[in-house]
């Protein structure tokens, strides 16, 4: 059997060990290598000739112009024929020379690969030294005897497919290659180090024991420790490590000729009374699932991008990361130690594609595969065992139930009893210290919180296992599928997660969109873009970051709902500390009061020190008198710079309406007068085919608005449609609403004006809005009136006919939106509004929208989802203006609120576009003024949306005004 198809994990390699920062000499072998791609696995030793090209290592050849990347979600892109691979097994030969200096200690030197996807063989100076599998794990070969001073030749043959691929069916791009660092290390004298650093929260004492080679000396200068290997040293008082205060102590391990540098964090994790604790306190994970992804480099991550990920997580109140679904580059965990994140380190095992054999032949349940699986677990645990940030070992993802997990869990517990073990997919949870699920509906989560969940089928006749499972704490391994526009509903999940102690937090799926930018391209590609027959489409474009690492609105919403400090009020104004370990003395509280969006007062509040879990009341700032809308905004910001944000960075905020002091009678009267009820002040003029009312001109025959305060407008009609989001579409048609919306014809509504009635006080247009081919309809009236400088429109909507469904017509229970659409001249491209912002918001993703005055251009209102879909709505808008460069334009007011969307393309353009570049600006601006939109949800992989916009009668009112040039208010917020 060929080595890449056998079940041996690797041959000729060294035993796994920790990733160490050593003083021993090393030669960096990253850089430009010679490269040749073969269709299948060639024989013989790679030999460079003129047909070879160059390739950058670390890197994936498919992202450097050789063949193409491939994306499938669950399906293996080869027959399920374990352990075999198809003959067409792309194989990349990589060759480079390197110089070993005369003085360099070749004896016992080790060649180390941090990650090669998926199987490789290595030759040094023409001598085969070994093979390895396990893409996201290190391999080491002793090569010293084959080296010589001067020029040496290194050849690596990488097979895209191997028996190992059956264990690597993660939902991500298939990206072969030497994608992590390659290094030649002088013989390690300190072979391995295992740090055990615990913390006793009752006494504040620490214990340190470092296992390493016999003659080494362990030093922690700051603590005055000089210890022998294996010696247990008690320290009376240490500062513990936590994600909130990631205190690290520099340490060294020395032998003559080698120093290893360590950063030690003292912390103890334990299960106490059915809860997972660190340093004596139950942890609460505000987490994300993170794949390694770079839009150009794939999984060949730079350290800068890793740091950027973690800085962004910290800035967005994320405190935990699950390394979905494989061990990350080792430098990532160093950064987690340094910046402070709790880590679930997940092994490189996923056999998901066996769903297509109904799990027949699943390697996880086949003892023949146990050695290969255990090899992976050992390589992860040994490599990462010294990171205080890693608190949980995850055996795998999505590999069903299998006996081999028992082997992995037993070995792990034996080797490292000081951490917990996690595996989600085995419904008995026999080998896991946690109960866990993915994407449950809220009701299920609530039942788990109260321990009233249904018994899983798998434990129904195993009372012993069921009793064990029911006692376990719960982690929500994945939820809130952030595909496209969404997720919605984060606040609902958070409320439940925080309410029940058994629920120890969750991990949103997922951190970053996997869109790839191929050389020279401007659009991000996803599955199907190369005409592949089997692919996962855009299912991996489901992150909180866009592929270029710009935060999406979903991440901003997550930041808000995760706030570890909560501010409630306004009277009493209370600050709640939801942190686990630390007080709030790193924060400053600042407040401001705005009147109609303009700041009129501001100040600081002295925050008393509040211990974790406690709260304190503060004096509510007093507002000056006003009859206009007044809002108090209180923000908790960092008082000092940290490693991940500068002083002033906002951690939490809240906004409250200010109750004005009792208003003097005159002011009340003034306020009453501004309410637009009673008699209209302008009358309708008939002028041939044109009707004039206030600033509006209408077509006599159709009742259509044609001009507004001199600006040409078109097509102001009822609109119920939006470009479906990925979450509207559901998963394979399940749980989504798009199908139902299309079945009800909402994507093909036609309008028939029934009457244009000129009335004493205005114009009444009655219309029937109904889909092609169906009998249902929406009776719509547009009532126009004019008051002084305002033209007012009241839209009344009455559903009629078979919305509830009949034997032949499916039920349609919700509408995408209720509002009007209209077309404006393209020059009215400057937008100002007073309402929710600065970014988009939707019914179930609006916690982060703050009421204020904002301005930007129509182009800047767009959210650049990789796959175009509904986006960019601003909610709770009191008024909005669209003006041209000279300041002429229109103002729209709500009564009191509306939702604004404006773009240079139509909803239909947005709906049919598959990539950003499919959207071409048209000659107009298309504006939607809505009463409401359907929620977003996360049904692309999850339960149906809860915040649905019911099919029902609605009435709402808008006012239109002219805008003339004036100077902008100095307080207007700019969208950054
Ligand atoms: C879950 C996978 O674990 C994850 O890798 C990803 O594919 C996610 O779904 C959806 O994007 S599997 C879950 C649907 C049972």
C-alpha cells in the first residue's frame, strides 16, 4: 500500500513535544522554493528541471496560480473509499537548497514542519527521511546525519489527498501545500518541557512544577525561583492568569548550551459542583469559532493577521475562542496567552462526509484508525500543553459517535489531568466533560438551563450515561450562523445564556468569511465559482469579519450583547459588573445629553469600584429643559491603554430617553402645535394632467407622484420585497422564509390603481397590489395632504385573500418589509439622518444602533456582503435628508420613526447579483422608506427567525420637505 493511503500516522518522525522558544541555532527554510505540480503521485525523487516554477513557502499552491482551490462543506471531493485516494491526486513537489555554515552543529539536527496539507515525504540530500500526515500538526525528522556543511538539498513531495484526508473534512477550502513554517533546528538539548503552574484561589498561592530533561535548571526571576526538573515549588503569593488579566511570568529552562524561554501563567481549572471553573470561579465564554483564514494566503497565516484577529476579538468583548476545527498556528496560542483569551483547542479530526454513507465506515468508530487519530491528539496536546490560555482539549468536530474517542479521551486525561475534555457530536457525551449542542432553538437552550431537556435517544436506555450527561455543564459550541446579513437574535441567546448557571456561554459561528481573492481578482470567490459540480457554494461566507478582516455589522452587534459591563437606567443609573475576576477600575464613565441629536451637556462619572457580579448606582446627570427629544448616553471606556486597545476605547454603553422636568405650559402648547394633525394648510390644484399639492406633483390619471419640491421622482409605490438574505433562504430550504415569500408572489407584485380621488383636503389614491398568477392581494391607499412646508403621505395596507393558504396556495405568514419605494435623481447622494446608526440594523440586530445624527454618502450606506443581499437599512430614523452637492434635496420625517435604505441599484439587481462586481450603479438612487422589515435570524444553519413581520394590516405616515442649502451643524457625526 502506498504510504499516503496506509493508516500509519507518519514514519521516521520524532516523538511529539512542546513548541519551544529555544536559544539553539536554527535555519529558517521559509521562502522561495522550486515547485512542480503533478496530476497524480509520481515515483522517484523530485528532480528539478526547466519545467519547474517557483512557489512561496509557507503557502498553498492553489493560491499561487497552480490549479484551483476547492470548497465543499461536508462532502469529500473524492469517493468515500477509505483509505484510498483517486488516481488524480494533485501532488506538489517542493525543492530548495540551503546553506549550513561551517560552524553549525549538524549533529542531531531536526527538520520541523509546522503544517503540511495533507501528506508528505521528505528527502534530504537525496535520502528519504520520512513521511507524515495530519495537516494542521507539526512533524519533526532527525536529519543531522544527512546534512553537510555548505549547500544542502531539501525535497518535499506533498499529496493533496491521503488516508488522512478522511479525517480532515472540515467545512472549509481544501488547500494543499506546505502552509506553515519549515525550520531546521540544531539538536534540541532540552527535548521537551511540561509546565504545571496552578493557583489556589483560597490562599493566593501558586505551585510550579516543570517537567523537563534531568539536568536542567528552571528559573522564574520575578518570583526568585530556581528549581530542579520535577520539583514542586510553592509560591506564597502569585498573580493568577485569566483572560481578563493575562498575567504572565517570564521563565527559563537552562542546560549547558540551550535556554528555553517560557511565559508561565498560574491558573487552575476544575469542575466544581457541575460547573467549569478557573481559579475558583465558574467561567462564562463569550466566544467565537475561529478558522485560520486570510483572503489571499488561505491558511498560511501571518503573525500580524493572528494578532489582528485577537485584538479585534478583545475590542469586541470576545473572551474565548474555539480553534475550529484544528490546532492553529502555534504562535496564535502565544498571543492568546499574552492578550487574554480562553481557548478550546480542537484536534484536527472531522469525518463529517460519512453522513453520506449514513456513517458506515466512519473512521472514528473503526479501531484500525485509532492510531492515526491518537497520533493527532498527542501531537496537539504535546505541542500546546504549556499555554495557560488553553483550558479545554476538544477531541474533534462533527465525527459522529465512535469508540476511538474513548481512546483519545483516556490518553488525554492521563497525560494532562489539569484540563477538561470536550466533544460535541457524541450524544451520550460519554467522553466529554461538557454537554454541548450546535444551533439549538431558544426553547431548547432554556430547557437545558433548567435541566429539563429531552433525553437524547442515545442515552435513553443507558441510565448511567444519562445521569452523567445530565450533570454536565453546557457549552453552546456553535450558534448564530453569521452567514451574509446576520446573525439576528444574538441578544435573545445572550439573555438565556447569562440567565442559567449551567449554560457556560457560547461560540458564534464563525469568526471570518472564507472568501478568497485569487491573484489579480477583485471579487472574493466561493464554492461553484470554477464550475465545480460538487461544492458548498457560499456556506463558508459566514463570518463576523469580512474576508479582509473588516468587522461586519454582526460583530458590532455581538460586541454590544456581550458587554461585560452593563449600564441600566436612567434612574437609578446602575453599573453592573459581569466580569468574572476583575473590578471596573480600568474604566471611566462618560456621559452626554443630546437634544435632537446635538450634544447639550456632557461629563464624567466617578465609578465606584464594583466587584465581579456586583452593581452600583450612580447619580443620573440632569438635563437642561427642552421640549425636543433628549437622550442620555452613558459610556464605559478604557481609562488607560491596554495591549489591545487605546485609552478611550468603548467597552459598554447605554442610551436612555431623558424625562424632562415638568414643562412650562407655553412649551407644552408649542409642542402640541407641532403635531401634524387637524386641517391641512394647502389645497390641491388641478392643472390639466398634473395635480399639485404642497411640494408634490402627481399624474392626474395614475395618481403617481412625479415631482417632490422640484426634484423628479418616480415609482413611489408599496414595497413588500427585499433581496433575500442567506438567512432568509434557510438551509436547503429548511427554516427559511424565501420560499414561502416567493410562493406568495412577493417577488413579482404588480400594481393596479383603482381610483385617484381629489378630495377637499388632499389626494387619495387607491390601489390593489398583487402578485402575478395568484389571487391574494394587498389593498393599499396612499393619502396625500399638505401642511405648510410639508407634504404628508399616509399609507394604509390591508392584506386580502389567501395569505393563510389554501389547498393549492401555501401559507405566507410574514412579509420581508412594509414600506414604499421610490426613485430619486442620482445627485441626491449625500445622506444625513437622525436615528439609529451609524451602521445598518434590523429588528433582531439593533442593540448596537445608537440614536444620533449621522451623515455619509449613499455608497457608504451599503454593507459589502460578499454575496450581495438585503443590507444597509437604518432603523428608528426620525428624519433623513438626501441632498446634492449644493445642499438642495429632500427631507423625510417619520411619525415618529421609519427605516431608511438607499442604494444605486434596485432590489432586483441586488437579488440577482452573485458577487460584488455584479452590482453596477444605475442612473438613479433607489430609496425604501419602511415601517418595518422582517428580522434576520440565522436560519442558514439554525432555527427559524423569531422576529417576523406578520402579514397584517399596517398604517404609517411619512412627511416630505424641501431642503435648501445651509451650513452643516458642527456636531454631526461622521461615519468613520
Ligand atoms: C457545523 C460545523 O461544525 C461547522 O464546521 C460549520 O459547517 C457549521 O456547521 C455551519 O457553517 S455542523 C452543524 C450544522 C450540525
